[in-house]
C-alpha cells in the first residue's frame, strides 16, 4: 500500500520546525527543535529525531511515512549535505540527510536549500500548481530563489544553482554583501537591505519622515512598512527603490528562462502593493520587448507559517522507497 | 528501418546554407539559397525547397530523411514560426516549419533560433558531448545564447528563453542596443560592440595605436584583432574590456543555472586567448564563492563553417516520425 504521509523539516539558524503532512498538503502534527544551541550536529540530530518520532508515532509509525524532505541553508540536493552554511552552528560539510535517515529506521531523506523547498511547495500546493516554468523569489533576511524549468527544479551541475540573490545589480559603488562581494541584489532587496536603504536615505536626505523618530541602528524593514502605510513619503520611496531594483533584476531573469511567473515569498512580500507596484513598473520598463507582458508577478499562496514545512515535505513525495 | 539522415538548415539575413547530415555528424551534401533577395517568403521557400530536393535526391530521396532542423533568428521551437525577426525580409509571424514541410512531402521540420541550434549541435557533436548542464554563448554580430539544463534546451514558457545577449550589463549611461534598450551585453561584447569600443577609445584617448591608421567608421572587430596580434596596446585593452564584461555577466549566469561549462562560439571567439584570458580573470573575480573554479570555459569544437548546419541538423533527430 502506498505510504500516506511525508515529513517536512525546515532548518533555520535558530529554530527547526517540522511536521507530518498528508497528500492534500495538510500539516497533521508539528513540532520544533533548537538549531542554534547544538554545537555538535549529533546532539542536534538526537533532539530532532526525538521530536520526529513523536509526530510520526501519532500517524501510525515509520511505515506510514513515504519520505522526509529537508529545507536547509546551503543544502545540496545531490549529496544530501549541508555545505559551509554561514548561519548554522556546524562548520564544513555535514551529511545531514544520512544522519537523519539513520536515526529513523532508514526512511529516505531528501535535502535541498530553503528557497528550492519553497518553490517545490508552491508547485505542489500553491500559486504554481500546474506551472512548468516559474521562479520563486524569497525576500527574507536574504534574497533566495528556486527556479523551475520544464517542471523540474534547477539544481545545476553541482546542486547549487539558483543563487539569484547574488546577481550583481550595482557594478559600481555597490553595497557590501554578506557573501564578500559588492552590489548583490540581496544587499538591497532583502529585509536587511530595506533597513540599510532607510539608514542611507535618513543620512543623506533632509526631508521629514516618521522614521526619524527611531534609532537608525535599530530600524527594521517592518518599521519602513509601518511608516509607508501611514503615507510617509520617504518610506514609500524606499519601497519604490527596492521594487525598481527587483524589477530590473527580474527583466534579466526573464531573458534567461522566460518563466510563466515570478512568485514572491517571504517577509518583504507582505508589503503587498507597496513593493509589487514598483516591481511591475520597473519590469515593464526594463524587459526585452519579446517578453513584454508575458510573465505573471504573483505572491505565494502558501500560509507563511506553514510554507517552509510544506515546501520541504513536498520533497518527501519525490523520494524513492528503499 | 530507421531513417539514416537528417537535414540542417541555417538561415541568415543574407544567405541560407543547408546540408544532409549522417548520424556521425558528417555533412554529406550541402547547398545554399539567397535569404535576402526574396521579399515574399513563398518565393524563398520555393528556392530553398528546390535546393533541398537536390541534396536529398543524392542520398536516396525523402524516405531516407528522419527530419529537418532549422536554425533561424527569432525562431520559436514551440510554434515553428519565425516571429518579428529584425534581420529577415519577412515581417510579422511566418510559419516557416510548416511551409518547408509542405513542400517536402511532409518530412517533419523543427525550428529554433540559431544560438539554440548551435547548443544542440555542440551537445550532439562538439565540446558539450556528455554534458547535461551548459551554456552556449555565440559572439557574432550580436550575442546569442542556448542554455541546456538537465540535458534539455531551455525554451521557457513561450519558446523564447535564452536571450542572454540582452541582460543589462551597464545600468547607467549604457550603450544603445539594437533591441531599443540601453546597456545590453550585446552592445559591448559582440563583434559590432568591439568595433564600437574601438571607436570610443580612439575618440576619448590620445595614445598611439595602429587603429588610428584606419577610417574609424569602417573599423571592424577583425581590425582590432589584427592590431592586438601585433601587440597594439589599445587593441589589447579593447579585448580586455570586452572579456571583463563577459566575465561579469558569466558570473551572474552561473548564479542562475550553475552550468558545468560555458562554451564560446562565433567570430569573436576566434580571438582565442585575447578574449578568453580576461574572461577567466573577470569570472574568477566576480563569481560567487560557492561556484569558484567549478565552471569550465571552453571554445566550441565545431568547425565554424559547418557548425550552423550541424547544429540545426541535430534538431532533425529529435523530430517524431509522422
């Protein structure tokens, strides 16, 4: 009999959340583990496996689970390893898929990076159902991407394709990026990028803004959003500048794979029209004529709190039974 | 019995060349037709079909031909149409695959753009044999590209993916491009782009150069190459600037699909190390750390005079027998 459930695990720098998911994309039982407190990955896997056993038992045990999908920063689909993830406590190459599988009676475990997991989730349960060609852009602390072409996720020859947060969007005087280079899209169009733009605007401009009431060092993208919703001109311009850069970058992405849609996901996507309107305008101005008006710009349809687990769990259906 | 031959047709703005090709990639018989002189596409197809009948007869007639592949500017793989090709005499949408097939007893005809045909040729007969993930960059009058991911050519949702000559490489004060926008890679890194760079350098600089002996309006990329081979400093710098921009762009392409190789083809690729060395240096400087040193930079292994026909012909093997 076909095994009826999968497990999704989303690994973040601080917390790991997981859940048992059925074929319709309902999270039946969920739990969490602390990522950040385990300097030794074996201790982490012990805590995680304990939690997983708990939720798996509630649906009838190991035999009911077709596979486990993991979304993790710098996760490599081909090797099942996390490789040199700057925001996780474990250094070097960690064979995480294998470690988890060994603790769970050999249930197959498939791993990919978090943005790829989000793309698979969107294709399985969300706005990309039925689409063969789309790009998922995650606008969170960083800018991530999952690219789907011909119905398949693009992993590249080494498993690391789809780093669209690190295309260079400003070649001269670009902002320093966490990757060590300058001018990456992520340095501008992430939540932290928006906060940096706010600090920059406040310093070089003199006009009034609600943001001037805040300690510049503590401004977050949420503050910029709140100010913009109160019609603060400077805050609105920050979203316009951010959207403009995203639209410019999207025009180049479309020249690459001509997707049916680009789908936005993550904290910054919650700004809605504040960010989508300038993206659309900028894309229309910058896109090559042959692609004009062809690519839909959409928001993710996955409930944000569930999306990461659902996306990872969708990978579980892909796993082959051993 | 399996049909033993295919036909490849390469349509350029002035001339069309075609040939009958066997399974090992040998062009057995070839011929040509005039593209530019036929304002009416039906007259063009008549001339082309006449020529094709001649070479097909020599290998034993229609029954020996598995399929016909066509590489044409703005050719759409999905529809078999040429759509709004600025360098061809026929305006609007031309159902060329159908027109050719009708004249040739219903032999299946598959059409794509010229850079995609080159990529398929390279994968079937050239430097990309055995590769699943690579990008073909054609450096000719323009800059074209054919992208292969997971062993399949990337067509996108509309058949027009892979316009990497039109990513924006200079966002401010960019050169006017033939596509109507500014700052496209093609405006710098094509043969015409190199000639433009030469004119620009000669105008704004004062140092000596062999190129000053030429009429600036008539300088071609070949002249810049000849001067560079004579150790002309300004000419060498033109290739360095061109290669640097290509390397910057390639770093972004790698962030997208993480290919095993990027393969250069076309007139400018004949500059060899003059262009490859600065590309490599620039790529190493600009590529995201996780991809450093992973992507091979190669020249096409197809003999240039045959490559276009071979590339198109490789599409013929893909066609389904009707």
